[in-house]
C-alpha cells in the first residue's frame, strides 16, 4: 500500500469513525468525544497490548467483519465506563446484567455498522458486521483470541483505533478495526478508483 | 524483597535459574502457556505457544507447538536439568469468544491443547497438571523457588496447579 493509498484509506476510516461518534452522541444524553483515529501497521504479537496492559480487565464487544472483505471490529471499555454507558442508554439507574449487555451491544452495533457502511459506500464493497457478542475478560486474552481463533492473520495487521470518552470519565473506550487477508489492499484499491 | 518478574511474550520461550524469580505470561486466550521445571535444581522455562503448527518465518521456535515444546525441554536439559525430574504444566487453550458465531469445528484453543499434549508425548514426557479450556483468559506464573504455577483470571479469581 502506497502513501497516497494509505492516506485515502485513513481518510475513509476517519469519516466512518467520525460518523460512529455522531450516532453515539444521539444515543447517549451527555457529551461523547471521539478522538482522531490512529492507523498503523502493528505486529500481531503486539496487538494484545493495544490498551497498554494485556492483563487489564475490559468489557468488550466483538463483531466479525464479513462480505467482500473480512476483519475484526471490537469495542473495549473500562468496566466503569461500560456500566455508565449502560445506565445512560437504558435510562435506568441500575440496569440488570442482561439489560446492560444488551445496551452495550446495541451501542457497538449501531456505531460499528455506521463505520462499515461508510466504508462500504466509499468503496462499493459489501462490508457487514456480525451481531456483536459481549465478553468481560482480560483485554489481551480477548484480542489474542480474536486474532488467532477466529481468523488467523499474517505477521502484521493494519490497526485503526480511536478513543471514545464520555464526559466526566477518565477512562476511555476504544474502537478497533482490523481488516484481515487482503482487506486493506482491496479497500485502498477501491478508494483509489 | 519483590520477586524479579520475567515476562514471556507471545510466541517466546524464556528460562530462569534465578532464585526468587517468577516467569509470567499474561492473558492467555486460545494460546497455551507451558512450563517445564526441575524441582531439585529449581530452574525452569516457560513457553507462550500461539498455534498448533506452522512454518516459522525468521522467528524463533516458540510460536508453534511442534517446535516450541522440544525447544523448551532442550533448553532446560542444557541448563543441567535431569530429564526424569522435569515437571510440565500447561494452561490456556480457551475459547474466549465461544458464542461469537465461530466457525464450525474445534477452535484454535483445543487444537493447541492437543498439539502440545502430542508434542510432549513424542518426547517421552507427560503433562503433570493442566488448567485448560473454558471461555476465559488466564495469566500464568511459574515461581522458580517452589515450582508452583499460579493461574490468575479477570473474573474468576486465582488458583495454583
């Protein structure tokens, strides 16, 4: 992938992440900040440490990316942020576990689908997420299992990530998109046409 | 004094004969953590195995079960361990996203478990204790002073094997 192709891909994903932020703001009645995305090739071995500490416990949702390209789409939240998100989305002071899980999955579903539909519109490729699944575990274990168990990838992967921060929260959530196979080159190629 | 912590990265093998040191590999998911320990000399090694088999492309032998297991045992023997004393323990091989509409058939975690057991058996050795499978991640620590292996999880507490 050349510099200009990489730049076009970054622009398209940035728009997608920005759109995801916009729909998040519609779902949550407080200020939500979505940072400028960071896109870079990462050694597969380093991906479990994307959050800094592989051992950090997170609440995560995971969707496979399917269609003309394959990949991984994950949202990783600090447990406190996840609880607050569930409270804000449901409007309940103390939603039960099932309701919380459903709310967090719904947030990921809406935001994640928005990212992929922007990419799909820009490239003409069919790109759809599977329904998100929620897990609470060590960030490293989730990311490592994602990479090796579901769709083995090569030595490096192009990882795009952005921070999602709720007003008044120190901890930030992370939205991560990792195309696999020839996904990155196919996206870049289509964006160049 | 705090023990010296020696992290073992993904696909790596590391050894220690340092008193009070701890070999640790963090947040195993479908990967396997494998320890080999000589209780008399109090030296040990740990491997973080990623996949059952494959071709190493310029990387070390640690990534794949079929190369990692012999390399772990060989390294320990080179340090002076007696073959008949080697205690082998394994952990990991989980299916964290087991509900995620995963492909049919066994996941990589159970394939990793089988490949490690086979590779250990091929060396004429056996796995003394194991804590594998399930749908949760594990951090694995080998305490060189005692040979105790501790498993720590995010939501289920910790135990020793």
